């Protein structure tokens, strides 16, 4: 599922934002301004996902979901609260879209005759190269 498809579901009504003071560099700005944004979204109680989608999200994001069923995304890389808020929302959409995308099953294949012959030819060339590097057996010190 693409992030643009998710944006149509209108998640913004269920986002809970909180702003705190950011850590790290930034000089006096860090001490004055609450620019760190924490985005919380309750997967357990939302009606925007079907039950199958919720199960898939809980399975794939089990390390990122807390006991209350909330996913928490923190952004503090920017100096402004608005930029951090925008970044947190974008990261949320990317995370959810990656989690809801079902990977295709890999089909087993066998190597064809041409690839087998090429592999054997490469092995022969490498072996010949190493044989030529070895000492020829002629003693040059005499």
C-alpha cells in the first residue's frame, strides 16, 4: 500500500501530538523552545484499519507498539516544531505503508545449463590463474 493511499483515510483526526524540549545541539534554542514532537497513534482503537490490517500491523510492528496499542514516533532533528511535526507524520505514513505491504513469495528456480557452464568455466580460469602463480619448480639460485 502506498503512503498516498493512506493519506486519503484521514488519520490526522486520531493523531495525538505532544511537544517537549529537544536534546542535542542547538544552543539557546534548545533551552527555550519545545521543538521535539512525539506522535502517538492508537492502532487498537482506530476504525481506519480493518481487523486483518490491525493484525498485520501488530505482527510486523510488535517492537514499536506499546502495551496500550499505541505506536509512538519521535522527531527532533529540525529546529522548528512545525518541521518536526511534518517529519513525524511522513515517517508514520512510510512505516504503516511498509508494514501493510505484503511481500511476494519467492519462487524457487534451478540454474539453467548456460549458467552451470559459465560457473564451471570461471572456476577453470581461476584455477589456471592460481597454477601459473605457483613456483615453476626451477631453482634460479644455482
